[in-house]
C-alpha cells in the first residue's frame, strides 16, 4: 500500500512538473503578441484596475501642494509665462470682436487652454519642432512671435508671411520652428512622426511635439502616427488637449475607454496625464516627456485634461449643445487666474502690476 501511494505521489509530482514546464516550453510563439495559453473561452473586456491619474502641482487656489514638485524657474521665466497667457487673452478678445465686426473672416479663441500651451512650450528647447493644430497661438506667443505677426496673418494682408493664402489662425513660422497649420484634422500627427524619425537618423538631439484635441484622436491619422512612431522609435511628444468636446461632440460620444493616454500601452508607448489648467504641472510633465524621448528615442503621449471655455470657433454657438452653467463653472477654473494667484503668493505679481499690464497689453494689441 505504501508503495502504491509513493508511486501515486511521484506521478502527481511528475504531472505538476510537466504542467509547469509546459507553461514555459510550450508558450505561444506567435510573433504578433507576447501572451500565454488558456483553456477558458471568454470575451475579454480587460481594463486597468485604476484609471490613469491626473498629475498636478497647484490646487484650485494656486497653492503648491508639494514643494518638491515646484519647478525651479526664475522670476523672469514665471513672469514671461503669465504675460504670454494674458497677451493671448487680449488677442483673443480683440480678434474675436474683429470677426464679429466683419473685419476678418474667421477666428478661434484659446480661453481655458492657455496653461496647456504655455506650460508645454516653455519645457522644450527653442529649436524643438512644433506641429500644431489650431489652438496653439500661445506657443508662438511664448517663442516670441510679434503681435503684428498674428494680426497680419488673421487679416491676410500683404505683410502676412503666407500672403493671405491661408485661413485666419493657420499660423506658420520657420524661424520659430513652427510648421504651418493644415485645415484637415490630424494630418500633423503622421508628419510629426516622420520629422521625429528624421531627427533620430540625424542624431541631432532634437524632439518633435505635435498638438491635437480629443476629437482628432478619433481620426485614422492618429492611429497611423502612433503606430509609426512606436515601431520606428521616434522622439515625438503627442500632446493631447482633452477639452471635453470635438466641436459639439462630447467625449462620452467619442470613446468608451479611459481618455486618450490609456491607448498608449496598445502601441507599446508610455503616457502621462496632467492637469491642463495647471501651468506648472504641464511644464513638469512635458519636461519629463522630452527627457524620455531624447534619451530613449521613443514617443510618448501627454494628455492635458482641460476645458474649452470659448466656442469652438466664430462659426459655432456652444450654448446649443452644452449648458451655460457648465461653461460658467469652468470659467471660474481659469488657468490664468490660478497662475496669477501663485505669482502673487510668491511676491512676483501685484494688483498694481495687473492693472498696468492689462492696460498696456490691450493698447499693444489695438495699435498693432
């Protein structure tokens, strides 16, 4: 009897070892995926245990939550960031009214998304290449484009570098490494992947950033660009401004997953999600993303969570598809106001300076 049990135990042990070895030696060898076998037939709807968190530095009042995450920026840079955002606001105010008065044919404002633009471009090198969409005027403002540059382009006069051949807000500036915008949605993404591949081959240390919205992520070019960049390992930052709406289409009618950044693992890419209304969070995020791209020659997705306070464009009335209460609520979450409070806390801005600068910058735009 003892011998019988001994043989049975040995047989069970043998089968256990055999099963264990099968897992390793008989693992699937399909080239298309790294996976395991299963005898369970079911439809998989696998989701991450937790949604991707939103990184932030400032709270709603503009107070630093954890001082170890406060970037070491000079007072000159911090003030430049704020002045760039407020200059962008004034240009939006005046050019929007210019369209309403029939002086220009079209315009798109940047209200609510100022921090995403300024914080991201401030974290890059001046010669890093930009492929933008149509809500990145702040990128050019921060890099030093003159007010005249914007006015000439929107009015399409003979001083415009494009000689009036583009629609208003379709900016381009070779000196500032800003590729001219295209009207068709998302075409800039595969172009950015290609440019980043060229940079990689040239070994010049530069990276590419391309901006797009949540709506653009529903276009086919989005998927082509990410797959291209991932497989060829291109140093490109895919910067998504997830502002909640693709013109009138809300995000819950665009996708069922966890935003845009959650798609990164499917392409073998990394991703970061940040508070797009927190300039310092955006700055830190893109600074880290650039380092990652440059050192590894790999792409990354940055998803800046924000809200489009203004209408999509002068051709749109957003109150037709979203409640006024929603717009009012987000208007109080102004990234400009949040950053101003941060500067005031540090003694880098005052009420007197605000009044003086507001008057001065409005005059600059009006006389341009």
